[in-house]
């Protein structure tokens, strides 16, 4: 297994953009663990699986219908052989992902698959909510991104062409759900570098992450 850099944080804090740029700089892939929950949410919707049934949801994690692969550009998701990566970006899929992510059975079923992403490569960037605390607690470098909620909502509103106020309300709800659940809640890993991205542009955040991580992965 190679080295691991984790990037955790709330909805729309810039985790994917920072991971993508850092991954290019370091020449290693990155994985969005959120894509696993979003992918499962999407597949469950298509298969009309009961979203309140953790056993049925867990079984779907291992089904032939659901496939995920991490690359330097994005984490790709397939449903029944069809690339649905664009479809899982929708905010309603994110909301369902948050809802089903509180089931311990679901989290456990996705965990090995997430960890396996680190086995095949010399290094990996993993982003999500519990990457530094649960998925890769021994990661060489841990980063936690945060930003003011109105800034996070504006960013996502621009990306998705949606109303900022509605998004802000939904994101707040999702952040509460993700940080108060019993299993693997979103929290700042003990030894993480915390970066508030509200006043920073992408390049500045990537530079901070790079300067912090490189000495740690070269140790
Ligand atoms: O990062 P994201 O918006 O793509 O994540 C969607 C949801 O998936 C998030 O609201 C909660 C869940 N999630 C999780 O529980 N643990 C992770 N490591 C990543 C995402």
C-alpha cells in the first residue's frame, strides 16, 4: 500500500477540486468516497430499493449493477454498465446519499472497496467525511477543509445553476445529518491541517495542501 492523503470536510467545501489538482501535482489518483454513497443512492433509486432497509442497501453494494473506479480526473460510477457519473452530481442524490450513509451496514459494505483504492497505487488522495478518522486513520497527511456556509452554497449554486438560498438550507441540513450520526460522523481528525477556504482561491488552497503534505509523504 502506498501513502495516503485524506481530505475531509462539509458539503461543497472544495474537497473534490482540491483533490483533483493535488492529484495532478503529485501524479497519483484521488477517490471521492462521497461518490460511493451517491452511487449507491442513485442505484437504489433506479432499482426501487427501500431506502430505509440497510440490508437491501448493503446487498446492492456488492451487486453487478454498481461499479466504481477512481482516476486522476474523477471517480466514475456505473449503473448496469452505464456511466452515471454526471447524474450522481445532483443535489437530490447527495441528500439521499446523506440519508443512507448513517446505516452502519451500508458504511461497512463500502469500506473495503474504499480502502482497496489505496492498494493498487503508490499513493492516493481520499476525500469525504470520515477518510482521516475511519477509512484511513493512519494516513500520512490529513487535511480538513471548511468554509462559510454562504460561500459553499454560492459555489455549488454556480456549478449546478441552482438557487443559492435553497442550496444553503439543504447543505446545512446535510451537514447536521453527517456530523451528528452515530457511526463515523464528519469530524476534524485529531492531527489534521484545517484550512478555511472562504477567503482563498483554489490555487491557494492547493498550495497550502501541497506544502503541508509533501514533507509528510517523503518522511
Ligand atoms: O461529499 P459528497 O457531497 O459527495 O457526499 C455525499 C454524502 O455522502 C454526504 O452528505 C454523506 C455521505 N458521505 C459519508 O457519509 N462519508 C463519506 N466519507 C463521504 C460521503
